[in-house]
């Protein structure tokens, strides 16, 4: 008897371009609305109250946005976006964080040993630990989880159903860069355009590659979480007193080095063949009910 092959499913959906436009525009509206509200409540300067408002408001609106799009527009279960459960989810978050932390730690150690920068901690160790834990919670809620769920989850999955995964990585990175750069231009003016668009595109390409190699959104969440927590802790944190003598050298030895090496680390952590070229249409029965 011949072995049956998985049946690909043909489901009537809105055009892909429309789905991508709606998801990206909806994401932009959520972040703009929440940040405008928090600014009206707490002022322009970042504070703990404003940070919490941003985090809670964003996750409360962004996650339902994805749920609605999956169920009523795509008719696809959320699990199809790469959100696995159990031990695999925890492992993928940890491995994803390591893809950034390992090369960043090596790069920073080199920078410190050669005297390219100095770091001085003016707060106590207890205050440092508290700041790290607080930032992990706030970054996960405000940035890492909702942004990854939308761009490396929803957007990426829609793209891979019709195009090669490597193309999906590039396109989702362009959309993420458009989203992030627009937010910064609105709040800071056109002077930040080149810097932010380059940063967001590069970060999204690497996060997308981690997502592709691992097959898990949790992995890109871990990558995003590690990146943002470290950068906010050392360069932008309002919760602990750390002095970095050369912010450019710090960024180069941590973020830039990590961006260049993360996919290599990911290939070591998640072993096995990786599909870079073949589209991955939905299997029969993978629609939401």
C-alpha cells in the first residue's frame, strides 16, 4: 500500500499583502496609542509607572490582535505560529537568549581587556539583581513577547506559506524596521531615521534567522529579551546606576558582535536540517475551529 502524503489545505483568506498591512498597521496603532496614553498620564520622561503602563497596555492589546487575526482572518491556530509549550518553550527561550549573550559576553570581555571601555557599578549588587529582574519582566511584556509574536510569529508564518523562509526573514525584517522606525521618527524626528532603520532591520533579520533555525518563536523571544535587557540595563536604565565610559564601544562589542554571531550559535544549539528555500503551506486540518 502506498504511503499517503500530508494534504496541503486551500483556505479562502484575504490577500497576503492585505493581511501583512493590517497586522503591521494594527501593531503601530497599538504601540502609538499606548505610549501616547502613558505620556498623558505620567509625562514625557520615562518612569517606572510609565514603563509598567506601556508594558501592560501593549501586551493587553497586541496579543488579542494576533488572536483575532489568526482565528477570523487566517483561520489558523495560534500554535501554528511556533508557540510550543512545556519544556521545549523554556529551552528555546534559554537557547535564544544564549545566542545573544554568549557572543556579547565574549565581545565585552575583549573590549574591557583592551581598555576600549570601562564599566562602573555605583549601585549595590542587590539593586543590580532587582533591576535585572524588573527589566526582564518589563521587556518581555512590552517588547519581546508581543513584537516577536506579531513579526516572527504571525507575519513570518503567513509569508512562509507562500515563499521561501529566507525571503520571509527579509520581508518581516523590512516590516519590523518600518514599524519601529516610524515610532522613533514620530517621537524623535527624522534625525534618527538612518540609525534606527538600520538597527531594527539588522536585529529583525537575526531574530528571524534564529526563528527559522529553531522553528520556535520562543527562541527569538529569548534573543530579543537578552538584547533589550542588556542594552537598557547598561545604556538606558532608570533603575540602577551603571556608568559606561564609551557607549559606542559597548554597543560594538556586545550588540554588533552578537548580531554577527547569533545565527552560528543557533546552528550549534538547534541541530538538524534547516529549510531555507521551500515554502511551508498549511497542512489539512490546521485551521481554527
